[in-house]
C-alpha cells in the first residue's frame, strides 16, 4: 500500500501559527513529535534528566501558550534548525534568569564592554554545545525513523499483514534479527525467496517513508536528499 504524503510538516507548522482549534491541535501534534529530540538536547546541555524534562515541558508549554512558531517559515530553512535555535534561545534566557536571581533581582549591573565599543567581541565555540547539537540531530534522526516505521506498521495493519511486518522489521532497522530469513519464511508459511522479495520491498518503502518524513521539514523538496545524507551521517 502506498501512502500519499499530501500534508507537509511545514503546512502543519503554518497551520499551527494560526488561530482556533485546528491550529491548537496542529501545534500540539508538533510539540509531541519533537519532544524527545528537545529533551535529549537539554539533557546533554545541563546533565540532569529530571531537570531536562521539566525544562522541555516548560519550553513546549510556552510554545503552546504563545503560539510561539510565528517566526517559522519554509523560506527560512529547515524546521529542525529553527526548533533547535528556539530551544537554545529558551535555555539562554533560563540561564540568564538564574544568574540574575543569584546576583540579586532588580540590581543594576554595568556592562563589561568599554563605552563606544559596538563589536561583538571574541566568541569561542563551546565544544559541549557543538556536541549537544549533534545529540539533537541524532534524536531528530531517530524520531524520523520511528515515524517512518509507524507509517509502515499502519500500512501493514491496513493491508492485513501486521505479522509479516513485525517479523521482517529487524531487516529495516539494522537490528540483528533473532531468526534467519529461512526461519521467517517457515513462520510466515512463505518460501525463502518470497521473504527476500518482501524484505527488499519493505526496505524500499521504508526509504521512501523516511525521505517523505524528511521532506516534511524542509522548505525546498530538493533539500530532502541533503537531509537524508545528514540523517545517515548522524546515525553512523
């Protein structure tokens, strides 16, 4: 069964920027879809699992309350990049708020920059921040794979072949199968050759589903191939 991907993720993003119940549902769906990558990024940034989940909840709560995706648009690039930037901005604000509280809220502090100095100063990249970016991208990649697997699982249920999908799924994900294809053939009442063909078709369908999921988060369909290469790289 071939699914038609007519509703793009960016369409969902733009819908989420609107008003009314449909916009609220679209925004809620987006938050749920990207929850795990955001938690992983925050956890890697601060090193505290419970605090990371608390901050992720607060981040998405603010997005939901304020419809905080108004700045997102396909012409501005990938949604993955936009969301990561929003999380970084949120964490920076949280850090600044914590520092203000420690120094004494309401106190006036003089800037360190000399008067008249409008330069940005020397900004040194934080290796930990770069590693956190990689963590976010890896979680995003796993999220894409899981969503693609979910699509194949739904197709299998609708076509009446859920057992075939479950048995052959390890050959899609790279997990070491607990059985050989010959074992799977006996379990399914198929020939080994038929199982090989089924695995080949599932792999092709899986790649299509992954690429379609990626295509939902880029402004230009031509960027999907580059994002697919990036997905493979961060999982390697």
